[in-house]
């Protein structure tokens, strides 16, 4: 479309050019149709004028009607203020299209330059945000406004660069080192997800044996429950060809999310990460997990949850940050999700935190435990301190009594037997057979159908 | 000078480096215990250890500076 700005105010008549700073159209990625819009910084600094915004809104609307993904490449100096109210109205149309399209077709945003001011809300309404290191920035109010209002001096990069959004704010899902890599990542991401909510994810022919046993699996998770390990190694060993496409890898690192494949089927992995904050649940990782769960559910991607969780992160900071309402999101998202859900306990699950990791009550269709698992209402030491407080205090040798009770308690609640006997788990699986069993369960669940009560929409805690 | 900070409240179990040691980014500086787990506190940058501010057995707050790297 060779649309141009209708404005002639503030010298715009001399600056106007065809396209109005954004190119829109469709093409194919791996043989699949996609819609794309790309802002062009060389035309009026990629500023968003009314015609520009109309083109983007129309592009998103069309992708939704056709049922194909829409990819936005952002590179713009912001709203074109010369056009006044017309611009804000047109930008509103983009937000509306982004919002109502959410959950129908995938929306992917690549931030390949500045994406600032109110325009930053467009990618925020999409499913994935990829930023390019060093050249992309996202913020609502810029350095000059901040200086004027608060007196704070901050650079664009410190305010909203890729590092900030991928490590602190959690806005960005991925960071790439250059534009080419950014485009490659979009292709990789698309390979895991269907073109619309009414299709199934693309299945690839897997070269990895579905009956592959993983003899060293046990060594990846130390027996000593105090020892941390990198759960991403477990995920990679389970997935086809050791491939795991991690999202938000540097934010809320106490929980890992990302896509992989099992016998060619696309799956979403969610796992506690003992390397960070002992793998406990907090405000940020609840956001990270629930957003990912909802994406998987909206686009028919089965969810594999790997559990090794000591509890919620204690402290006034978390309570005041609203861990109650944030933590509730995980419970809500897992309960709401009707895609196949498979949960695997690697080592331990304590208290309420294990409910947040998709128990049978939260709708896990298959729940497996490894032989060394410990499931309890709380950790052994804490439980013994409460349950046997008096016995320990009154004992001739309190330390000896504590040790003895601890041993009794651990023996009673460790291992898979109680979990299986009481139907918390469907089955115990050996670490080396885990991949085989996950694939069998996943293929068994392909035809799963599960309805929810009819309603306009639920009220997810936010 | 880059501070190395404790990721969460916990007890210092042991210290893996001494002043003057050269460390790479992500090397373990100290090991803490919290939430029934050993938690490695790693170097945020590559550099030389200038100061260690804690000893084994100390309780540290979240975000407390445990060491400095130049």
C-alpha cells in the first residue's frame, strides 16, 4: 500500500513519502503463510502517523481473518505528533486489533530499533517480544520527560534496552545479537506453534528414537536434595535431539519455560530451576509460568511440567509484592488449560507450591514420580519441628530426638509408594525410561477433549 | 568495582575464593544455604576479587553485598 500522510501541518507536506513509514504484506515461512508489517526508519523516522497505524491495524485484522501468524518488525521514533489526535486514534485501532486477535493467531513482535511511548503497548499486547541487543529500546516515557519530571538522568539503553527487558522487567522473551539472528529466531519459534488456534502445531519427522533410554539421567539430578543442578540439562536430554528453545532465559530464572519436541510433537516445558533461588516460586516466575501456560493452551501445545520445588520464596518483599495474587495466576492458568498436561516429579514437592506445578487436582492427565521423590506438606525438618515440638523440647537429648523423628518422617514420606498408593501420582517411572514414558503418555493424550463451564470469560488474577 | 550480591536470605556455608583470585563470570564465589538447598552465588562479571564481606556461618539478607570484584 502506498498510503501517505494526509497531514500538511508543521511542514509535513514536504516530508511525506509513500508507505508512510511502514511496509505491510504477506509471504511464506517454511511454506506457511504469514502476515508481516515492518516499520521503516528511513521514512519520517518510522514515526506512527494515522495512515501508518491504519495499515498496521489492517494487517493484524487480515491475519486474524485468514488464520495466519502476524509478525511485527518495530523500528520507530514514536507517535508522529504533527498529526495530533488523528494519530492517537489510529494507534488505538492497533491496540484493539492486537487485543481481539490475542489467542486466535500467534502475534510475534521483533523490536529492531526504538519502540517508544504509547507505541510500546502494541508489542506488549502480542505473544512474544524479541529484542536486538544494542539497537532496540522500549519505554513509555523517555529520558527527557523523566529528567523534567523526576530529575533522574538515564540513557535510553539503561531505561529500556534489551538487557533491562530481558533480565529485570521481563518484557522481552528473547534477545538476539543482531537483526539477522532476530529473524532466524522468529522462524525457529514459528516451527513450534500452529498458524492459528484452530490448527494443531506442526509435527516434524523426528530423527530421535522415541524408545531412547537415557542411562545417565539419574546423574543429572543429584540424590542429595540440598545439591542444586541445572534443570535445563534434564529438559534437553528428554527432548528430541537435545533441542530446547528457551524463553525469557535470563528473567525469573528460578523457573524455566520453553518449547521442545517429543517424537516430533511440539510441547511446552515448564520446570523449577534449583540453580536459582533454590527453585522456589516467587512473583516474577508466577508471571512467567502463567503467561506461558496460557499461550500453550490457546494454541493446543501440550504442557510438560517438571517439578522440584521447595516452596514459595518467603519474606516481606514477596508478600508485599503480592505473591498471593501473582501465585494465584499459576493455579488459574493450569486449571484453565485443557491441553494435555503431563507432570513429572524429579525430586521433591512441598506444600502449596506443588499445587502450583500442576498436580492431578490442577488437571494433570498423567503425573509421574521418580523413585527418590519426596512429597510432603512441608520439608521434613520444618514438619518435625512443628509436629514433635513438645517431644523434642522435653527429651533428655533434644538433638537426638530431633534426628530420630526426622529419620522416621523422611522414611514415611520419601519414595514413590505413598504418592502412587494415595493416587497423587499415576505411576512411578525410572529416570532412564522417562523420555519413553512421556512420549507414550503424550501420544495417548492426543485425542483429549475437556470442556469448561460456559461463560463469557473467567477473571484471571492479574 | 562490581558488587556480588546474595540472591536471597540465607546462611553462608562456605567461601570458594580468596582476595586476589581471578574469577570468570558465573564462577561460584560463595555457597549459601536457604530453602533447604545449597545456593551458589556467582560472579556477575569476570575480574579479580577485591574484598569478601562475609564469613562461613553468617546470615545474609537478600541483595546484601557479599564480595566485590574489580
